[in-house]
């Protein structure tokens, strides 16, 4: 849905959280229920999207987070294929960005600063050397407003103030989650700003297609439509160097189990502790989403393809995760895999990367689809 700044800001000011609806069965629709309460008394609402074919998606207003995604395997058995936690307080206190919408800027911005129109912008870093995922109080820690849409869809909106986490411009952003009858999770992000700023939001979902809580993703077979990746230095800051994947542990041009090279002693793998790299997706003449990645779990037969308009995909294998997850399942390193469609990290400091500047009068739009099936 296209929008102007005036119309979006008006909708943000007037849009209430939806109330609880009746249960829906056997058809596409949306059910809303209270999931928790923030310390300031704000309610957090959880929306369940069902597509009428047995698949379902749950998303809460806190962090615009996808908490559950239920898909069938080759035998027709449904299971939750994303990592998550049991209750809202766990998400508020312990979450590792499980299913969140991160922003304003996904990934790191070097030294928490960047040049913009002849001046230096300084960001909140929370005491860290670099800015990460939009700052210590980024979009993943905000309670978004939400509105259910026709079919199995919900639209969430947020107003980010001028100077929020150091980013210039009042930014109005909307994300629409839709679950289609053919088991596609479609995500559309749009935004407008009052001043020049940088913007790079993404979905931070951890997938495990086996549907077995606590299992590792070493047996998942991954293909990336990428010939290069953005290399980083010893502090995991992207340097601006785009290196070929050929001859490295990051070569997924043909299908390869994630676990085959995850313990490689190559420099990039040692620094990342596994995969934590942005892949440069091959461009196509088409302006719509193009195929960026394919993930398959041979045991269950579940397949997921990522199609996106974004120039890059961050591959992250939950390298530092070590906690009790949903139902008490042991979440250990490599228990999930993130495929995050986005622009490149540290782009504001790298003139050779695709630009991320958004200016007044422009409309940011990003479309991604996680398409599910069985082999």
C-alpha cells in the first residue's frame, strides 16, 4: 500500500490496537489476543494469521516480532519452524531478537557514526564500539501499533522521532505481514522521513525447518544466489571489501549442508564463530523480488525459498545463542539459521555499497517472501 507522510502519520496517531476477535477455523483470517503488558502499562497484542490450509503465523506488537510459524512437512504434519520463547516477559528480557523487525539500521555501523550531507551523524551505541541493529533501544524494543487486514494479514506501524538513537528525521514506518493460501510469508516494509536519514530494516527470524525444538541446523541444505560476500575485520566490522565466495567456506552457489564448513578455520569463519555474513545477491533486470536463497531440511522435506528486492541477505547461524527456549528446549549455537534480507552493513561509511539514504519526498519500499513447500 502506497502512502504519503501525512496519511501515514495520521494513521499512526489514530490507530488503536485491535481487540480480541472470535476464533477462526477452516478459513483465512486473523485472531487477536493480549499477550502481555509493558512496565508502563501498554498492552502487547498477539495476532494469529491462518491461511485456511493449516499453516499459521503469529506476530506480536512488541518488536513487530513473528513468534510462531507453523508449516507442514512431507507427511503433512504441522510444526513450528521458528525459534521463540514461552511468554512476553521472556521476550522482553531474554530475547536474542527472535523474529523481530530490527531497525532503523540492521547490522553494524562503524564507530557509531557516519557522514551525511557534509556533517557527521553520531549514534547511540549503548557503550559498545559500534552501533548495532539501530541502537540499544531500536525498533525491536518498541511496541508497534497494529491493524488486521483482509485475509490473513496484519499491518504494524511505528513513528520514530527525529534524533531517535541519534538518527536524523522523524520516520514513519509500516510493515505488513501476510500469510498466503499457498504458504508464503510475505513481508512489505514502507517508510517516509522528514529529514535525510539512513534506513535498513530487516526481519530477524531464526528458522529450523526440522520442527524439532533444540535441534541443530547442520543438516539443513542451503543454496545462496550469491557470488560474493561483504568481508569484515577482526571486530566484525564490514570493511567495504566484497570478496568472491569461490574456494571459501562461504560458497553456497550449489546446495551444501550448513554444517559441512561451519567449523572451518578460515579467518572469516573464526571471526564470526560460524556464519554471520552478508551475501551479495545476484542482480536481475526485474524490479520485483528475485530468488535469493533456498533452504531444505532433508529429514522433514520442508523447503523454504527467500525472494526479495533487497541487494543482500545476512546469513547468521545463531552462533552465540545459549539459553532455554520455547518449552524449555536447549537453544545452543547453530540451533537456528537467520536469512535476513537487507542492504549491506556499514553502508553509510562505504560509498561503494548500494546507498541507504532516505530523503524527504522519497518512499522506502522493501518486499520479501519466505516461500514454503516440501521436497
